[in-house]
C-alpha cells in the first residue's frame, strides 16, 4: 500500500481529491456537518476494528509478508510497462491537452487543405 501511495500518479490524485473535498466542505456548510459526522464515524469504526483485527494480523504475518513481496515485484514490473504511473495528474492532464490540441490542429490543416 505504501508503494502504491508513493507513485506520483496516485499521490497527486489523492492530493487533488483531498483539496476538492476540503474546498467543498469549506464552501458548503450543510455538507461540512455531514462530512464531519461521517469522518467521526469512520474514526470510531477504525479504532474499534484495529483492536479486533490485530491478533488475526499477527497470525497472518508470514502470509502478508509474502503477498507484500509478490505485490511489490508486480508493481515494479507495472511501473516499467506504464511510465505514466510516475507522472503527477497535472502533468498527465497537460500532456493530454497538448496531444489533443496537436491532433485537432492536424485535422484542421488536413480539412483546410
């Protein structure tokens, strides 16, 4: 999970979503109270669940470690095949806009010719 979260694409996407969430809460007081209540509920459930799940996780530790290593290798291969994962969302959007604009210009030139 840490490796996935550290990918530029994932990290920047989380930042964008977080900023949008905070902005929405700030602009809409009714939504703010609903979001605050939901956040408190999630914190309560997370705290209660963590204490119950801890003994199970201790038992599964060797299996989780093996799965983590396998997932890490798979993520590394995926990163090699998809360099897009190493770019932030803003750069991907910028590159996409530039590419679309270029293609539209090519089509305009072809049609006018």
